[in-house]
C-alpha cells in the first residue's frame, strides 16, 4: 500500500471544485513513490453539491475508470488541516489497494463471500432501528470493528457506495491484509460520579444506585432541593454518558481477546476512563425530559438495568486534550521509534498552521469523522480541530466529514471524533 492521494476544494460550481481537487491528485501521481492506478476512492461533499451528487459521481468515474467510490454528504467536510462548513466543497482520497483486499457494499450489494476484517460505514440517520442495523453489520465483520458516521447534510442526507444512495447503511469492508489503527475521542466531561441504573422503563431512568434518578441529577449539578422547573435552564446543558453493563460478555469485552494483534485497535476500547474523562466505551446521549412524578429522567436511548450512567456537559478543553491524546496514541502506535518525546507535549503549544515535522512515513492515509456539533468553532477557531490532527499526524492524506452521529465498533456515538489511519506497506502489517 503506497501513500494515498488526496485533494479538496471549494467553489460555487461543483465541476470547478472537482477539477481543482483532481489537479491536486494528478500532481501527486507524478511524484516518485505515488500510488499506482487507484482502485478505491472516498468522496465527501457538503450540502451545496448534494443535488448534483449523481452527476458528480459520474464525473469521478469518468476521470478515474475502475475506481470504486464510497462517501457521504455532510454539513461540513474535512481534509488535511482544513474544515469546510456551510460552503460548497468536496474532499477526495484515492488508494491502490488490490481489488481482493476490499469490497464496497450496500443494501443492494451484500458482503456475501468476502472475509471482512474491518469496515468503513456510512448510514442515513433517518433509518429505522439504526442501532440494531449497526450491531448486525458489526456481527458480520471478523473483528466486529466498524468506523464511520451518519450523513448530516440538511437538504439531502446521501451516501455513495458505487452509486448515490439514501437510507440504510453502506460502505467499504477490508480484509485482514489492510492494517489500520483506530481511536475514539470524546467531547464531554463528567460532572458527577458513575452510577448503576437500577430501575428503568425503555428510555426513562427512574433509579440510579437505588435512589431517584432526578434527585441524583440535581445533586450532581449542585441543585439539590431546587424544583425541577426552576432548574431547567441549567439542565438544558446536561447530557448523559452511558456504558453497557460490565457483566455483559458482548464484543465490548477486553479488546485484545477480540481482534488479532496486527489490527492495532486493541487499546481503543479498553473501557478505562482517565480521571475526569470518559473512555471510548461511553456513549453520550441527550437528556430529553424529566418525569417529576416518578422522579425520573428521559434520555435519547433505551436504558437497561445494569448500565452505568454519568451526567456530563460539553467541554472544549476536555475535547481538545482528548483529541491530542488519541492523535498521540495513533502516531505512537504506527511509528513508535519516531517519537523521542510524547506527541502530546509537542501539541501543547500548537498553532492552527503548525504541523508535525516531516511526513509521517508510517501513515498512508487517514479518515476522520467528527460530530457536526464539534468542528473549528467548538475548538476556538476555523479548522482548529483538523489543525490538531494535522499537527500530530503530519501532512498526510486525510478526508472525512462532520456527522449526525459517529460509528465505532458496534456503537453509535455523539459529540465524538473517530480517527482511523491506514499504515503504509511494511509498517507493522
């Protein structure tokens, strides 16, 4: 696997944007050691181009015959060090994987007959029973590891998997010969202790550790004794972090028992939260209502007895620190001997235009899926989130988008980022 090729551009006319991005890619193809004839491509586009998606895909197929395309539309899209929000833009990445190493799939193109090891997935947020669909897809993958997100463009939430699609789930699966490293970064911080759900009815939690759930919520926020109605302004800022019952022997157990060591996702879901922070096994959900009669709370998910629950809030510095952490972990995993000091220390004083010295020789390409509620504005400046990633990884080919929900392993997340990098050939594969 050689270095991936990538290009991105913004222009009112999608044809001009595509021509600009294509020119970047073709210039890279002239460089020594560039990818051979590409076979697989990713395309992410903002809402302004959604109405032209079929024509745009046709142009991609004409420019690069034989390439299988996957992607999605988003309210924002990502490239190396750059974010495009609320403007017409597209981001492309191509690679020369052998056709036997991957399989593009959708509802009309099943994975039957392909030994899938991991999969990059895109989905429609309006799909019924989406969480179950993601679980089912995960069960079809040897490692159970999915990474991706939900389309988020306001006018048309589309996917691309050989053709332009809507509804359901699609993407590209990889066999075990494609080495990658993947991590989840959280964007919220707990405001109270982790508790066990002891009574619940579907999405209404009525008891935590044997106490009324609403009372626990008010206590954690320092509002004990305050009427729920009076507390509403502050409660609107509160979210809920959920973890499965640790006694559940599902695929979210110790990661080293679930995948081969060469996949390098073994520590991504270790379930151990750093002090004052969530681990990757926590899924953030909205607090959608209160039940004063039963002293309960309503959340945007189905709660089950035995689950762990923590109240949390969005936190810019916590999000920045955690993004730095996972970037450092990924870089160290891919090329440990290249780091004389932890990358996180170098990131501490990183500015928006800074990048890690040199090209990250161990990284062929990267995909970053972030929540549509994150992005540069949440991190303090335009493109600030992607600048952190670029500083850590170097100026490597990267594409992605800002999603209506992020997918990692078998779970649907919120307010997170999912960073996945592909190793170069010969780098720990």
